[in-house]
């Protein structure tokens, strides 16, 4: 396949590496020259373009598959709307009008569309009931990905990303830990799931939750990490933000049924390298 990855950052770079290794022709797209350099350092081609600037998108060649993984520059609503609504709408409008539009678009969304479910289980059939402006933006972006073009689409809802450079052990080993469920996905599996969906031609015009096998109570994860790292466990505290209060358990049954095999099926495998590095002699 010829694949373009817009917003080729944390997950996109790994997706590009995996796809390039599998023999696909991959191009990564970033807004900045430094971002393009990071793509080229990863071993595949990079193009400088902005999803919100249709003229700049002309630099991207025709492709079989388009992956939209653009992230917001901040946590405020304006940044989210620019990346997830305006940028996505501009990009899909541009590519759908080409003489040779992509056969398929994958939009990387977020389990944040579910908001707080008080620890209940959710899956692809769970109705979305946004309660905050940011959740409304996330839901609107998914609607755009489904409805505002005629290309085949897939929405991949990522759980909380972690992995190299984002293990953030200090978040769990220091300070206080709010009591809520976490849904996690290792970077390599987030990228691997998108690659799998493209290569297996699975989930056309469908939504797929991309999360690992085991939602985990955050204090339980923190206590396990502390034990594995050989330090005292953190204190439990009250959630102070809307994000921290959001609690749900996400099912990956659909992704499993499609045939994806996880490299890191739970946090135990996923944090192994981070724990090993922490326990090096100078940290013990």
C-alpha cells in the first residue's frame, strides 16, 4: 500500500516504521521542519504540511490509505477543535476531491468520547453521551470521519497511550493517585492495530476500540508498579479534574475477534522495560 500518516507523531512514527518494514510505501506528514526531520530520522519519507491549510496538503502524493492522527497542541477546547474538527474536515474535503482519492481513511479517535461511566464497561455499541465541550468535540470529529466524505473509513478509538518516553513512572510512584479505572494501550500495539486493520482490510466503515486486555484500577496499578520497582506505594487522593474523574472499562473484544494479536496484552508486559530501567543499580 501507499500510506500517508498525517500528524505523524508518537504513534504515527511507530506505525510508519512498522509499515515500512512490511514493505509499504509510507510518507509521514508534520507541520514543522523539526517534525519532518523526526520522520526522516525514523527511516521513511516526510512532508511538511498543515491539516488546517488545504493548499499545503497538495504536497502529499495520492495514496491508497490515509491515517489521520493529528493531535491537539494543547488541552484547551480551541486546540482540540482546530485539530480534530477543522483539520479533519479540511483534510477529508481535500482528499475526497482528488482524481484518485484514498480507498480508505483511518481516524485515530479516543476513548474520551465515552466520558465518565462510573466504572461501567463500554464497547463500540455503547451510545455516546458527551457531557463536556471537549467530549462534544471528540464526538463531532467522529461524525465528520463517518459522514462528510464518500471514502471508506475506520475509527480507531485509542485508550491511554504509554510506552517508550511515556511510561511516566513518577506519576504513579510519587504524590497521590486518584481512584478510577485506567484503560491502556502500548504505543507499539496502537500502531500495530492500525497497521493490522489496514493490511487485513478489516473494519471498513466501522469503529474499533484499541485498548489492551485488562482495564486496571489506578491505585492497583500504582501499588503494583511500586512493588515491582522496590519503592513505597503512593497515597490515594481525590480526582481534581474532569479527565481524572473519568472512569470506565473498555472492551477490546472486537479487535481480538478481528484477529489482532497483542505484543503487550496487559500493563504487566508493557511496563517490563520501564521497571527494569528503574531498577538499575543506580536507582536501587
